[in-house]
């Protein structure tokens, strides 16, 4: 029996609860809260007839439209990740006594099993998935336990709480939006890296860094923290760590407890002895950044799983969709979908995974992060650039001002035109990659929608 869940059920019974934002995470919480006697109001700026009908059928009150935060006095507020906690109406309600939390914070507080949590600017989805795959492989061999994968990766886990057991494991991806207003304890935390991102939402880089650091601030000496030794921000996190720190490095041996790449071999150092883990060649998915993702996942599960489980995953796991995903080879041209590349650092990792020069589709929504790092990157790796979206014109200008050949770059505002330009520039033996270095919101709902549309265009050739 989950004692924490029973206590929460007693606490929430009869209380008024506002779900602020009718997105995936909050909508998944509706039945969970209703089953425990909560009196719900769903508040969202966007009106949605389908959601309104769904909620009305459950006798849930709704407040849609511009005034969705008016007269907010519920006992508990469950905020969607993308809404800042310092919105005046939310701050005023908290000052009057409302308790502010989120679907993920409630889940982490009530989860009965071990929690592995991953955050970072780049690589967090692949790393989260790798941790879950390694644990699943191990649990299959043992014949016990279940691994739950969710969070920012797309699946809310709150509805699964009643079935979860102490012998299970929860692996969650956490964004800075989720962490920013959260206080939670996780047993194993991973921070893949921290580079400029989401500066259109966070007030500055310092706030973004503080949000990422929240993933380990409530850990104890019994917990584990995995950090990137080659990232200045994450390396500095070790100074304030309460749990046992393991560093991972793709540039040779790191100090103390660590896992590192030396040549083409991966080693683990427990502080006393060094053990070979595997060869880089054992990893099926390409790119040095994926070697780093594997090292982070191995560090998180070291001593809890067999090396056989790790190797099984490394040799067979084909990667996560939208991350250097080979869509198709058509008329001798390979097409890769890496729509997840929503920052220059992600695009750098993708392009560095190839030895040949590429035809790159780049550009999208402006997150107010510096685009200048793209200049040397694209100069080195791109044989042709098809720039598009809200930032495409700026990227094209930066490249041309740097001396990049004007006949090797084109700006097309619409995505379809940019795709067609890339196809026209390609000949047998070439590689075309969608690696936008920007978010998708100028033209698409999310990066998945953008990636799926790219795949539709490729498969229609």
C-alpha cells in the first residue's frame, strides 16, 4: 500500500483545485483528482470545445478565455509547466493561502519507488530513454519490477501512481519549466549539460541555471548525482551537491568517481579501481554526444544493473525519433530528421556526428538565444544551407556577412519551400538533414509535428 498516496487522498478530498492550463499533464490529472474527491476547475486561456465537452461530462467547472485567471481562490493550484509562477494572479492567490504545485511535483512527492530524474539543455530525452531501457532490460532478466518512463518526455505519470510498487522504478525527464517552481526529492539525478536556452521564458541565464540546479537541491548523502565534467555550469554544480557525485567526460579521465571516454574505450572509476565498460563501437546510435548520453545513463545505473544489460541496449537501441533519425534514402540521397535540435548546441552535436559535409535545413522560432555560434559550425559542416522560419533570414545574413558563398545558401520563409530547396541542391551521395537550431513554434505546434511533417515530405518524394 502506498501510504503517501493514502495521506494525499485524505488531504485533497473536498478541496477546491484549479488546473491552470489544459495541456497534457493537467488533463491527465483530472480523473486522478476526481477519484480522490477534489472539486476541480480547469482554467485555460485557449478555448477548446472538445476539452470543454470532456470536462462538462465529468461536472468539472471550466474558465476559458482572456480572463481565465480571474477570481482564483482555489485551495490548490496545479500549474502547467509553461506558465510562470510569478504571474500576478497566481502570486496573489498564493499570498492569500492557495498552495501552488504541479502534476509532476505531486507525482514525485507520492511516488513509492526509486526515481531517476534527468534534465539538461541537450540530450535529456535520449539519456532518460537510455536509463529506462537499461533498467527494463535488467528487470526483464530478474523477472520482477516495472519501469515507468514519463515527465517532459511526453507521458504524465500521475495516473499510474495507484498501480506502482516499491520494487518498480520511475524515470522522468524534467524541463527547466517544471523544475523552476518545484521542490522535490529524487534518488538519482542527471544534468547532461547547461547552455543558453529558453531565454524568452526565463528572465536571464542565471534564472535558467538555478532552475536546472533544483533537480538535486533536496537530495541527501544517500542519493546520486551525475554531472557533465566538460560543461562549466554542471561541473560547478558538484560544489553544492549533497549526494554522491559521478562525473562523465568524453575528453579523458575525470577526477574521482567518474565514467569517461579514453580513445574509443569507455571506463568507470569508482574512486578506487578502474573498470572497462565497453567500446564506443558497441553503441549503435551515431555521434559523440550519444556516447556522452550513454555514459550519463551508465553512471546513473552503475552497480544496480549488469554490464550485460548495458551492452544489450547499446548494441540494439536505434535511438529516439527526431534525433538524427534516418528517414529514407531516395535516389542516392539520405534524409535525416533531427527536429529536436532546437538550439545551436544541439545542431552542433548533430552535424558533428557526420564526417561528410551536409545540406542543412536550419531556422525556426526565435527563443532569443545567440545564433552567432552557428557561423563557424555551418561553415565547417554545411555544403548548402536552406534557411527558413522566423530566424532564417537572420541566420542567412550572419552566414553571408561571414563570407559564406551566396550561391550555397537560400532563405525561404515557408518550410515547404526550404525543403524543396534542399532537395534541389542534393545529388547522389549527399545527405540532407533537418537540424533547425531553433524551436518550432513559428510554424508548428512542437518539434515532433515539425519532424513528422519533414518525414511526410521526404516519404512523398
